[in-house]
C-alpha cells in the first residue's frame, strides 16, 4: 500500500512540479528545436521546478504545431515555418538550445546552434557518427560553450548506487555485464524517425546507445573490441536494425575504476519484442546486470527509474560462499525524474558550479565510436553522415 502511495505521489509531482521558492531574476533561457514528443518530459516539466531556468521559445516546421505546443506548455514564443529553427537560434533572448530532433539532424542543428553562440543540450545519441560527435565537441570547446549529450539515466541516484556497488568490490571481480533495452512490438511504427536510415534510425542507435553508455560506465573503461554483433533487419528497410545484439570485450588491470581482465558486455537493443504465445504483449524489458566472481547486481528499468525500479543484489563473502540477497531502491528527491537530475547538473555546469555527476565530450565521442564499430560488425555500417553544410571548428 505504502509503495502504491509512493508511486502515485511521485508521478503526481513529476507532472505537477512545484514552482521554485526563490526563482532567479535572470534565469537561463531555453529554446526547443522541434515540437518533439520527448520535449515535455525531458525539458519542459523539469524546468518548471528549477529556480534558474525557463523555456522561452519553441520552433516547429509548422506554425500551427509550434503555436499549439507553446500554448499547451505556456511557452511565450513560437517560431513556425521553414526558417523557424534558425529564427530560434538567432533570437538574442535564447541562451541554451535543447535539440531533440531526429538523430540524423543532431549534428546539423547543434553546429548551427553553437555557431549562433548558444549552449546546447542534445538528445542521445549525439549524432550519426563518432566523427560528427568529435566535430561538435571541438566546436563547442572553441566557442567556449557547453554541449552535453542527454544521457539522463547517468544522473539518477539509482544508477549512482549500482556504480557504487560495482566499484566497492562487493561483487568480486566483474566478469560479465548484460544491458537489455527492448520495447514491445506495436509501439514504434514504421513511420517513426527511429526507422529512417537517413535520419540516423536503428535500434542500436536509439536504444543501444544507452547500452553502450551503461556498459562503458560500469566497466569504468572503454571496450577493446567488438567480439560479435548481429542485427535483425527491418523487413522493408534493409539498412535499419529492428534489433541488435553485440558482445564487447574489455581488458586491463582493475583499479578502483578500471575494468577486470576478461570482462565482457552483452548488449541487446530491440524495437519489437514479440508478443508472448503470439498474443500477450510483453512489458518493456530494460535492465542492466553486472556479475562478478562473488555476486550479481541488477538494476531494473534504468532509463525510467523514477517511475519504478529495483536494485537486486546477491553477493557472498568469498567466491563460492553462500549468497546473501537484498533489494534496494533509490528514488532520490521526490518527483525528480532522470531528466530533472540531468537539468540540475547541466545548469550547475553552465553556472560554473561542480555538478554532482558529469561526463565530457570524450565520453560521448567514445560512445559513438563503439556504436559505429558495432554497426560495422553487423555488416550494416555506421549511420550516414549528414550532408548539411555547417560551420566548422577552425582546427578539424
Ligand atoms: N532522453 C530520452 O529519454 C529520449 C530521447 N529521445 C531522443 O529524442 C529525439 C527525438 O525523439 P522523439 O521526441 O521521440 O521524436 P519526435 O518524432 O517526436 O520528434 C522529433 C522532432 O523533430 C522534428 N523534425 C525535423 N525534421 C524532421 C524530419 N525530417 N522527420 C521527423 N521529424 C523531424 C519534428 O519537429 P517539428 O515539430 O518541427 O515538425 C519532431 O517534432 C531522438 O534523438 C531520440 O533519440 C527520444 C525519446 C526518449
Ligand atoms: O530514449 C529513449 O528511451 C526510451 C525509448 O522508448 C525511446 O525509444 C528512446 O528514444
């Protein structure tokens, strides 16, 4: 009963965030590129409870769509029509751009936003390729602007707790990581941008990017090679993976953050989990599990731990000893989503404070390198680079 009350209370506060007690007189002003589905939960709602941020404008390719989004979310300015994205970038009342466009447009509009002197929060995965990601971060550095890839799960206390357990040595030497992200069949339509190769579509891009990121984070290092990678191809779109499974090798000596010799990570990204017995829809499958020589930890629902999650741990004092089991939960601040934690860190960084958690451009570049490598191993090859002509950093 208590947990049902907690669940309802959490979700109520997520969708009805309390206004900040002492709002800033000159908050950071966000502009959103595209009336994207993800924008309300990932930015609009989190901003409402932050004392130092406001959403000032939205831009959409269609004026009516921009107006409707702005009205619904109480955003003062709505740019619409073919030149709308650039108009938002040129608006001197915008300090920070949120880029939730399809993956294949992340590079173009992040480079344009940086050229316009704006900080950028770009949705995951950063771009189509590692090379585009490298250019984006080089340009941000040159312009002395902050660019962050929105791996919101990293900022949540549940993820932090799992990292702490792995690094504490409680599980012994880590030997295996499994990260699975699967969405039941029927949710992602053929018309979704996730299914369009030219827009950076594919399951490894959309869901697999989390798996690559999580495995690298918990291993405390980058992989050394792709051992295997296999893609199931969309029946109509031969360059788009409906599902990809990849196994990565990690090696090196284990220090407090280094990975174990012989550690492997198996990553599963699936857009269309089949119905059980052909008719019973499955629940989304989203978890990470780390096994070591003395135990295992599993975090269920790491992309959405604020809705519901558990951390189950089994460990023994010595290898082969009796296993003790326990379950933990880490909801953190009441009503704070992964996105609210992410916003806190991003704004801390912009304001020159030390965020509780942070990752830099190198992390995002490396993540994209391993996504490229996995696609190469499947035979599909990396996603196509953007053809847009965009401003470039001086030193490329
Ligand atoms: N952090 C997270 O939890 C999540 C992140 N994402 C990421 O956010 C991004 C967007 O995802 P999502 O919100 O689901 O996608 P949507 O399709 O809802 O939004 C994408 C937006 O891109 C704009 N757009 C511009 N050009 C095109 C084009 N050629 N085709 C389609 N759309 C176009 C549209 O804006 P307009 O209004 O101008 O027409 C649209 O609103 C992706 O990068 C995805 O990986 C997605 C879901 C969850
Ligand atoms: O970022 C995401 O997280 C949840 C998924 O359902 C979605 O496809 C993806 O874009």
